């Protein structure tokens, strides 16, 4: 839930980088589909198809490099045939390696999250001069303005406090660390309670353009959605009426859907509250589907592999350390390696993925598989090895019982 303050004139745009994304049409189609599902107006839809699409193709970090047909099938899935033009391009060449290209998951959770943030930011500019020049605002400019809002909000967080009467709150669930309340969209004190939540949580739920009238800005969007029944808002509060987690669920024809789950300053909620949120998700519950906010705090809905295909999603919300399916776990962790510190003994496959994709996160491990330790010592520069790997005893760096020093004579001792 981004923060909001007045917007200055946009800075000069950064350049859209050239990058060959082999499934660019699918990415654009997915952006257009989500825009249609949200009901974006024509200007917003056009901005997304142009500026956001170009940013995603050129600058979104989470893409997979495709050097071969095997790389493409690993990224797109074996059921999707390799296009003829791509197969020709990836044919082995005697003189040089085929030029690198990339695959971007059209429904990557972090891409969807960034899209949601920007749509929310730009919608809040309705009625301002920025709205009139929307199509001249690049994605880089919008992201820079959004970041400046966060910084300004931090400087002004001591202003705009609104007291809480509690009249617009309904108790939903008591948990070990507090009580979940739902905001009453029909109560006259709704906006005051939203402003109180934002003051303590330092996010945009109740950030109104007019603090006197409690209207306009981000707060207006959320208040109207709650009053219309399109959004249900919840807060986890402890003794003293202190908020710790803010949750919003979209109300759809097929049930509740997770919209956002935020801790203070739009961060993931603290691990301390993960079990409370898990109990909340199991009590209401929303549709079982993946969401970046849930996975970022370690909560996932693991589908039931034995459930019949085509029916309603069956499974259970759980903490990431309790996931049973190895493939699903790897998929979740590939964008959330900060969660690996919660594993007492992370599965070896997860450690190998960490070594391959995010070796800088190895120091979060509480236990290192001997083979992973040996591979890290063999493949990573010594200066980039985290201290825990440099200090491991020889017995902890081995492959199938053979010490690293025996496999590679002269290797740096563990």
C-alpha cells in the first residue's frame, strides 16, 4: 500500500533498454488481460500496453536467459512447442554461441505486484495535471515519483494523526499476538479509522489528499471500495489498539481474493505475526492461489495433489517450511530466498537452487549440505564466499564422502 504526498514535476526519463524477450507478445497480452479484468479506463490501459510493457521487456529483473532449446523448454514448459524462428536462431553454430535472448514469465508475481503499485499510484493522480500528461510519463518516471512519495511520507509521518474511536471496527478473530478486526464500510467513522491505521502503519490505506475532509488521494480509493462492498479491509491490533498488519481482500464472484497483506511501511509483516495471519487465512478463507505478499512473508497455499482437476482449488494455507511438494517449494523460494533462514535443515535441492540463482544469500543458511559447500568452494570466487562457508571444516565440504581436497588437489582447505 504505497504512500502518498504531492507530486513534483517528473524527472527526465531513463532509457528503455533493448533486450530480446522471446515471448514478448504473451507478456503484452497478459498485461492487457489484467488491465481488462481490473476495469482500467482507456488511458490507463494504453499506458500499461506502452510504457509498462516496454519497462517489463527491457528492465524487469526476473527473466531467464535462453541459450538453447532446452533453456526455452525449461522456462516455458515442455508442453509449449519451440517456435520455428527461435529453433533456427538457437541452432548450434560453429563460429559462435547463438545470441542470448530471454524469457519473461507473463504472470510473474513480482511483475504483477509492480503493475498493481503503479496502477494504484497513477489512479490516485486523477484530477491533477499529471493525469493530463499520463501518456508522456514513462514507467521510470512513475517509479521515481512513487519512490519520492515514500521518502516524503517518512519525513511527514508525525503529521496527520487522527484518533481511533474503534466504532468502525468489528472483531473477527483473536490470535496469540492480538485481534483481527474488519473495517465496517457502512460506518461513518470508517475514514477516521483508516487514517489512524495509516498513521501507525505508514502506508497509504488512509492517506487522504485532504486531511481535513478525509477525502481524495489513495484513501478515497480504498474507502469507496470498502463502502461499495468491493473490498474488505482488516487490521491485526495488539493491546493499546496498536496496528501491526493490514490486510485487504477483493470481493469477486468466485469468492474473496487476497489483495494486499502489509506490515509497516509496506514491508512484509514481521515473522512474529506470520502464525496469526496464517490462522486468519485459514479462518476466512480467501481463494487458494499464489500471491507475492503472502509468499514474501512465508505463507503459501499448497494445492492438494490428489484433488480432481477442474474443480475448486483444494489444499491448505501453510508456512513455507511445511510445504510438502518439492517442485512447488522451489517455485516459491526462487523469488523469496530471504525465507531460507527459517529452515532448520533446508532441502538439498533448495540449497542448490540458492547456489545457482542467489549465491549472495548463502550466508542465510543455518545448515549447508556438504556437496553444496564443496560446489560453492569450487565455483565461487573466494572473496564472494560468505564467512560461514570459508570457516567450514573439511568434513563439511565433500561430495559423496570424498573431501574437497581429495577431489581437487591443492584446493583451498575448508
